[in-house]
C-alpha cells in the first residue's frame, strides 16, 4: 500500500522524515565478492575476465573474441529497422546539440599586479562506458554516455556491454556506432569494471568509467574510484510530480508509472494541494496497472515505495520536493515556472503537463543519467563536464613576484616549510640585485 501523508496531520514531520529514510534497494552484501573479482582480474588479466564471463554470462570467449569485430558490428546494425535507426539518429542529434552548449570556455587575464592567471579545460584521454547487457539493455543510455564524451573531445571511447548467453541488442550496437564508440567489449559485471580500470593483456585501461549497473557493478565502481574517475553510484529510479487540478490525472498517473515500471525498487511520488485530485490520480494509476505489460514490477514499486503527499499549497509542495531532491521532478501546474523558481534540489525538471519525463529519457536533449537517492542535494546529472578537467594557469611577471612574493614567503615560514619560502626568496634576491 503506498504511503499517504498530509502536512496538516499532527505527526507529519516525523512520518516524512521516516519516509525520507526508507531504504529502497535491498542489495546483497557484495563488497567482499567484488574485491576478490577485482584482485583476480588484476592478477590473471584476460583469463580471469574470460572465466567470469563463462560463469556469470554463460558465454565462452577468447582474447580474440572479447571485442565485437567490425564485421559483427555491421551485421548487428543491419538488423535495426529504418524507423528505429531514424529515432536513434534524431535522439543523438538532439543530445549532441544540447551537450555542445555545455562546453566551458578557457579563460586568462592579467591582474593589477601583472600576474597572468587563468584556466584551461582538457578532456580525459580515454573513457569506458558500462551498459547493462542482454536484450533488456538500453540504447538510449549508450547515447547519453557516449555522445557527451565525444563532445568533450575524449580521444578513446569504449563500451563494456555483457551479452548473457550470447544475446545481443542490435540497437545498442547501432547506438554505439552512431555515437562514435571505438570498441565494444562483450563483458560485464565487476570483472568488466576491473578490466577497464586496471587493463588486461587485451583491454586497455581508461581514465574514467561511467554508466549504470547492478549492485556488483556499483560496488566495483566504488572500489576502483581513485585509480580512475567515475560518474556516480546510481540507485533505483524515482519521480516526484507536483500537480494541481489543471493537470490531466491520467497523464500524471502514466508519468508516475513510467518510473515504477523500471524495477520494484523504483519510486513514484505525487505531491499536490488538492486531496480530491490526488484520489483521482491514484484511481487512474491503479486502473492503468491492470493492463500494463510490466504490471508486476510497477505494482510492486507502487505498493512498496509509492507515496501521495497532500500539502497546504504549491509553495509547501516545492519545499517538500527540495527535501526529497528527486531524480526526476515534473511540475504539472497552471504556472510551472513559478513553482520551478522555488526548486533548488532536483536532478532534472520537466515543466508543464506537455513535458512527460519519458521525453527526457530519450529525445529531449538533456542527459538522463541523474543523481538518485537524494544526492541531487549535492550533485548533478551526467554532462559534458564529466569528461573534462580544468588546469589552472599562472604566470608571474618580475613585478608581480616583487609585489606578492614576500607574502608567500611569510606564509611559508609560518607553516615551517623552509624550501617553499627559499624558492620565492631566491627570486626576490635576484630582482633586488638587479
């Protein structure tokens, strides 16, 4: 049974805090297993990856068949219908156009003391993208990870995509080719993350790993962080809808189900100041569940994690949304911009009832790899910036060093770092001799 809360109830605050603390993902204790897999891949390289692929994916590989060949890529792409190819191409174009606008500018200037200061952005040299495999894999996730990497200028771009039992999704292969991926490794799990991070005889290591995965993949990403960069640790999908009675209850119900159908740990939340309207949405949602193809998954999500919160007004609704910091936030009100102006924590915001969250998953342009589990309070979704790093630049003129050098020397002395101070003093002495 979904949770029903009202801000006018005496115990609301405590109930809401309990709701925020709900654990939605009952992941097994996998860290020790993952640590052993990573150590094994580091020790045995290709053979360890091959052995784990046979064990977990029921697929026998050799070093020569770890990667899809150009001929295999062409054969899989040929299976994609013209309609699907057209849709993926449009999605890639829109994602590329959006992320190109995120590219930051290099800056430099000379300050009043005569020092030239600035910064410069450069891409990581190589990135590895993890794509959950099999026929249920998502080509949209390939585009959302690979296109921003290419926009950023990543030189070498590879994918790890398991093919359990040999099952391949041609749309994933097509999306990878469309996005300009260099290699597609048919491996997955913690062993794939280890191979991307540390390399094997056949697999070159990368500098950054992005993309979602199961509990083993998440644990592996945590463990290799520091050796390589990672994007985030993604949790179950979530949506919060702020709505008033101007929004079509059927549309809102479907938008909530669009996240509930991801998996049983997903979460859909409705926040509205209209109790009667909330009941309409719930009635429609439960009716829609009866005929939904993934109704068992969506029903479990709604039953175990769903919530309806009645507020005094839309201002209070926005305040509660900020406390939830949802991955996806839909604002389906008469004046969505006014509500949006009050939002400070959300992974992605969808304004107005004509903007279903599913548009963001596929074709809108913004990235669908977003912070979950309230991490939108302090982090952002995947972007071009994820594949860039900033180097600061400083150039002292003799006059600038004369002006600010003594203060640097003084601070070095105060920290008992003699050589620091001497490195400045030697130059100041040369200037004074001149």
